C-alpha cells in the first residue's frame, strides 16, 4: 500500500510536470559502468544483488560488491580478492540460495570463486584458457553438479564441471563468441546457444559437446545477447539482440527468424530478456545502446517505452548494457538497468527509475589528522561524490565542509601548519586546489593551471593538450609552514607545485604523465628530493626541486601496477621509501638507488599493496609501519620486533579493506591512527592492534546529483558561494516536486528561505508527514527546512510537492543530509 501510494504520486507528477529533470549541472559526468549484474534466485527473500565497483579515481582494479537491500546500498567483498584489473564477466550458481556460489572472471588474474556469498574468495587458476574470459554462465545438471561455461576474448568456448579448477575446450579459438545462453531447463534439455562476431548462431543439445550451426543470421557483425524461453526443448523459442539486424525471434529452434522490433529505435540492441512468468504473461524486455527500456506483453509484437531518464554521457555511445528482471517480477515489479552511467532500478514495472549507487558518493578518497590533534582531535576527509567533512568539537561531531567548493567530487585532503601560525586545510577536486584557513568553513578556490600547446610523443586524448587539469593526488611539504609547497599529481599533466606563501605555481618539468602517488622528502626544503609514481608503475625521482627527473627501480620487478609511495620521516638518515606495488611491498634504504622486498613475510612481499604508511616517530626505535594488503588485511611492522605481522584480521573478514592511513602527529604519545575503508572510517588508539568504527553518521547528498534526486517540474541551478558545493536548485513551476529514495534512519532537507519561495507538502513512505514554508522576507542560505530523525533503519522514499496554496512561490533545494546510523 505504501509503495503504491508513492508510485501514484510519481506517476501523477510525471504526467503533470514531465519526466524528472536531469543534468542540472555539468560539473561532473558520472561514469560507473555496469557490464553485468547477478540477482539471487531468492531475491524476494534475501534481496541479494551483485556486481563490481570501480575505484573512486576510475582507474586500477575493480572490487566485487553485494547488496542485501535490493540494490539500494552496497558492501565491498574484499576478503581473498587480489585481482589487479577489472572483471570482464561474472555468473551465479542456479542454487545460489543454498550454496552461495559466485564466479568472477578477472581480466588478468583468472577466476575468483566464493561459496559464502562473497565473504571469502579463492583464486582458481585458468591455465587451460587462452585469454581473459568475456562471457560466462553456470548451469546445473541433475546430480547437482555445476557446469561452468567461459568464452574467451581471443576466441573459443570452454567448460568446467569441477567449479573452475580444470577446463575442457568446446569451441575452437577461430570463433569469437559475443553471446552465450544456457536454457532455463538445462537440467533436462542440456541446451546451450552461442552467437559469434560474424553474426552466426550455434546451438547444442548436449551441454556443448556437439554443435549445430544455424548460419549467419545477423547482417552485420555483432550478436549481443541471446535469451532462451522456457520449454525450449518443445517450443524451440529464443530471442536475439543484434548490432544491425534488430531484435530477432524464433519459435522453431532457429530454422526461421522474424524481426520483432517494429516501432523500436533503429539502433544497436544490447539486451533482451524475458519475464520469469513468460509462459503466462508473454512479457519481453529489451533496450538499445541509447534508449531503455521497452516492454512487450505479446511476445514482441507491440512495445511500450519506459524511459530510464539517464543523463547520457558524451564519453561513449554504448550507454545501456545490462537488463535484468526480478525473479519475483509478477509481485515486486522490479527491473534493473546497468549503464555506462551507473545502475538504475524500477520497482513499478518501469514507470519510474532510481539510481542505485554501486560506487557510493561517500567513498573516501583522502583522510588527514590535524597538526594540533593533541588538543583539538580534528580530522578531515574527502569523498568521491559527497564533498568534504571535518571532525570538530574535540572529536565530538562531523560537519560537512562543502560551502564554497564548486563540486563534491574530491580526490584528496590534508591539514598543514601555516606560515606565520595557524593551519591550512588543503583539498583537490576537478581542476582546482582548495585552501581553507578556517577548517573548511570557507574556501579559496585556485585553478590548477597548465600551459597549453604542448606536444606529446604519445596520444592519450584531447585533454592532454588542453589547459584543463584533473588532479589525482596531493601531498603537502613536511615543511609547509616554512615553504608553503603543495605537490599535486594530475591525470596526463604530470606534477604541479603550488607555493602558497608566494601565491605562484612552480615548474615541475615532469611531462605529460599520469601521477598516482607522491612522496616528497621530509627535508625537501633542504635536500630538494621528491619521488612520484605513475599509473603505469614507473617510479621517478628528482633531487633538484623537480627541475630534472630520472626513472629509478633497480631491484624492482616489472608490472608494478599502481604504486603507493611513502617516505620515512627519518629519510635524511635512513634513506627509506616504501613502494607498495601489485607485486608486493618494496623498500629502498639508499634514497631510491636500489630496492628490495620489505622483509620476509610472504603475504606482504608478494601480494598487491593497497596502502602504506610510516609512523611519524619511525627511526626512534619505537616506531613502525602499516601496510594494507589487498585481499589479506592489515599488516604492521614494529621497529622493536623488525617483522611484519597481521593485525586485526577481523577487519578484512568483515569487509573492511583499508585504502587510506593517517597517523596522529602525536602518535608516540596517543597511539592513534585513522584509516579509511570504502565508505567507512576506522580508528585505533593502540598502534593499530584494535580498531573501531568512527563513521560520520550522515551523508551529504547535493542538489545536482540528479541520479539520486528526482526533480519534477521547471527547475534551474543557481551558482552561489554560500551554497553547499557551490549551487542550489530552484523549482518555479506549479506542482514542482522533489523525490528521493534513501537508506537510513532520517533525512534533513537543506534549502533556503526567500521572498520568492512558498510552501510544500512532505510525504514519507507514501504517508503525509508535514507541511513546510520556505517564504521569508529576507533570504537565508543553507537553511534546515525540515529534519526527520525518527525512521526505522532501512529503505525510505521522500516526496516533497509544492502545495496548492503556495501561490507563485517555488521550492529551493541545496542538499539533503541522510542519517545513516
């Protein structure tokens, strides 16, 4: 009943006001590609969905993520996951509800397998496969065994009947397979159908041992998806989505095909799937690369368009990629669409759609402790899409620090003691360095400029030769109070150095490189030494204040991947720099001339490193180091024991893979360390032995994050320095409305008061909650219009509708704070 009321409200607003407003701001084009999605067969009971999450910086490896609330919130699944690349494909056991088995195929490391819903993973060798796997499927036979199918990028089809341990080739490498489907009645009919890059279709009725070719049924290369109907053995019915031959349908095992795309766009069809109750309801679902979703209730003879409403990026032509239907669709009406722009869900049979953030905005990209931590306990973090936060009031409460910044997609943050006294808080987001002298209450925005017209011996993209600079990583000089230097690594524009004392940018002469990590010497002011690592795994050193550079790496293996660097606080004496690589942790003790593995612990020295850090008292005999090892957890080195040992194994077991480490500057006295793991903040006060969650308790959702917030009616974005993340939205039409789905215990609406604004009615979970008034004779920015704090934890829907007695007044939205605890 509650969902039905919300659905009726949304439908009414779509009819009265048009579709939800998209793309109010152009500061960021999200690209969170979803190429596969796995739905539990017991979705109605467990709400389980699985896919993979990109890093916040969009380069490097991917991580499996799972949801138990129908896709609304996602948890990383890192335990045992050591992959170095993205996952090309994944599949689920048909008996997942009882066996918890998933298979993820890495682009470089083969197959990862879990039997406990992703809580732990085992890497399985694929020695018999000739290249990365691009398509996969799992089917069950009557004796309960699984048959796993894998199509390779270089061609061929392989099968395994022992959960991926060994493989048998079924189709030769000269066949490049682009579509793979197993029959829903595989236990009885053993049917498999494949499509290839030449537009041919091949069928097998003996689990792939022998094949019958149906010939070239697509007039252009590219069969993108095949879906087999129930009762295939008798009816011979299946559907094919093609690149250039439309949507095809056969009811005679492929002897003849009919096009069923009348009234559909003349475009590349990327997906076709059926209702779980297809034998009774005849429902077919399809979409093209640029338009989704289309639903037929008569086997494809007629179609109805249910627009997902995504603000399509200009970075690709292949937007819509995955289309999945809930196993309980007849009751829950749930559809999922995976796109280049992210994952979207409908729970009302396609009438309305909501973004499901698999890469959540609270993903932490930086963490820093105050230089005055002993007295103020201040901490700052930066996030992928929720902006900046500062822990103030002696560590008692977190506050958003977004007023004055231009967008909430931030990639690093650090405190630094200021020249002449006080301290600066430094952060980076797209094209800008942000500097605050009041702990984030206000910001000075400085463009990270770069001279245009440069020539490059290698072409990456047009951005290389433009003046638009995209920061990726930042470090402040250890002697910032004296030299005011900030080192900023960029994507394709090398290293930039800001002199905050003189207000100038210094030449770095590093070329057009993608910088992934920076480690200046703590004595940079006197020894002029700095190290950087590129995203290609190169380590470079300058000993003349960044005027000249040399590549170093004697003793390092090839294929280092994304390197994480940190220089010893005692560098001038011990010459130590840590290099966490995809091949393990390495160290230099001579300033970078030679490198060797950091100790003898086989996990630390052979497995991919996620984060490294020296304690600030390293070199005193009482210091240490921390290394977060991908898939294995946190390891600690103490000077007094001189060995690496795992600490807090419960972290990785509970899904916390640390990616950022920040020691207290008074670590020797307080033993305090902060760390970031995905969207979570961790705190240790005993030198990393034990940890506790120190999460903020709320999430700032900005007004122009249109993938999460649906705005109905006539809305515009107003840029303003007193707004959160630099802008707020104003709805001026009658019946303008705001709609948001969130997970938590409450929400605060941050808007404005103004003479031009009016009243609104608020509904929570379909029930009228209250009315609010934004009218005021004076304009008041970032005003808490409404706060709801008494909801049970879970999924909720908020609807705000301009009321009929509002007159000519409109609504204003700056941000929402969603309470997550």
